[in-house]
C-alpha cells in the first residue's frame, strides 16, 4: 500500500513539485505571521519583563506600558521610604525625536538609576555602560543606523531638549522599528525639562509577607490624605497583558495577523481540494480495479489520507525553513520574528486537519465507484 501511495503521488513529478511549492508558500505565510505575532508581543514588553519587580506603579489611567505619563519624584521618594517596601526604582520610558543635522527619527528613551542591580542596557556591542555616568550621554540600539548609517561613538545628537553624546551601541533593544536609547535617569529627565523631576514607572519589590493588596491599601490612604498624586498599581503580569491587548486590539496587530493566517489556510484548502478531486477523477479506473480485487475502504482511506499527510508534512518543513531564511536575510524589515515550537506544532496539526477535511469529499467519491467499471469498454 505504501509503495502504491508513493507511486501515485509522484506519478507526475512536475505536478507534485508545483503542489508542494503552493502549499509551502501557504505554510510560510502562516508560520511567518505567527512568528511576527509572537515576536511583536514579546518585544513589546521586553523593556520591563527583564527587570523582575513585583509591582509597577504608573500614572493614573495608564492602561499599558506605552501610555504612562510623568510621576513626580516626590511620589517616588515617599513610596521608596515605606516600611514594607524592600526596593523601589524609577524608570523613564518615553518617545523622543532623535536628531542630527541631516535627519530626524524616533527613539524610545529609557532613563534608569545607574546604580540599579536590576535595570541596565543589555547586549552591549560597543562602548561601556560605565560611560553613562557622564552627563548627557546615551547608549543606542544599533538599529538606529538604519536611519543614521554613519553614526559612531563620540557623535553628538539631539534627543528631546538635550544634546547627548553617543557612548555605546547595543542590540536587541527596540520595539519594531523604534530603537531604544539608554541614559541615566537625570539625563532622561533633562530631555523633557518641563516635567520637572519625574519618571514614568516605579518598580517596587515588596517585603516579606507584604502583598500587593496591602500596598494598594497603603497607597490609597496616602492618596486620600493628598500626600501623593493619583497612581495605578500593576503586577508585572497585569501590565504585560494590558500592553499585549492594546497592541492586538487597538494597534491592529490581531486583525492583520488573523487576515494573513486565514488567507494561508484558505489557499491550502483550495489547493488540497482541487488536487485531490482532480487526482481521483484521473484515476477512477485504477480505484475501480482496487475495489474489484477486494481493496477495503480502510486501505483506500489510508492511501489517500497518506498523500495529504505527505504533502502537509513536506510543505510544513519547507515553509518553516523558508520562514527562518527570510527572517535571517532581513525580510522582516525590522519586524521581530520569533517562532514558537508549540505554535508551530499547532499550525502543523491544524493544516493536517484542514487537509483531511478537504479531502473527504474526494475520498467519498472513490467509495461510490462501482467496481464493475473495470469490465466496461
């Protein structure tokens, strides 16, 4: 049965290759979309995911990581001094213009406490973090060179209201097309001097036995007494989920990805349905012969579904390879692609289910063939 299945499958090698190419492109479209979806979500919260604080405090009504407003340092100092707070650190994450004499681009400026044991730039490729001790210095993700190819250490750039000196480059610190720029909290504050002494987020490590509900109660008491300004409190997971929901729903990522995935599956459905139907139409006498010599329905089902299995498996492998190569060659043009093994397995199984479902109509046609057709002229 296996030999018969393979011989039938590659009876026309050109047709086999064309079908395989079509399904592989469909699989690539779905795999790449899923990788993009996963990559964008992971990258969107990378800047606070790495820092492992129990709680993040943000401006009132700041629903996600990208919507925070300025919190006055007086609020930070009071929270830091609370008895049951083990540790508190300020973080600035804000979008600014990055300017040279010739061009302007966007950067997300991250200001942090230079003596922090939790927060610092990652994946430094040029320069030293210690150089940020100097006033008005910055380390920038290397993707900034997409807009400023001649930028080097020692160059001066304008970020917000401050002229800063580039003292290093890092990598893998960006959100989609926007690179991160790292500076001391004081330098970042100077980029928007009209806010005064400020930060966007306060990371808090809670003391032993002190829960987030206790912190919320204590902070609400301070707010009621008008000692500190109104703030919202998030666990890391809450802030992460809010940010992902914003990107998926308000940012349009969900609609775009779902459309691409749906298109990929639709193409696969059309290919498999047409191929199986046409293949059976061409081989009605052969299937009649099989039935005449006693081939069971189970044997025929295995042969035809086995062909679908081979098509799907080979196209999954080729589509995955194509996705990886396309990403390595920069085909994402700045879009983060992060393949997930479990998502890939789910895609493979979903394709297999769709392929089998689309072939059922054709398989039923085989079962309706009258074996007597073999003896007809």
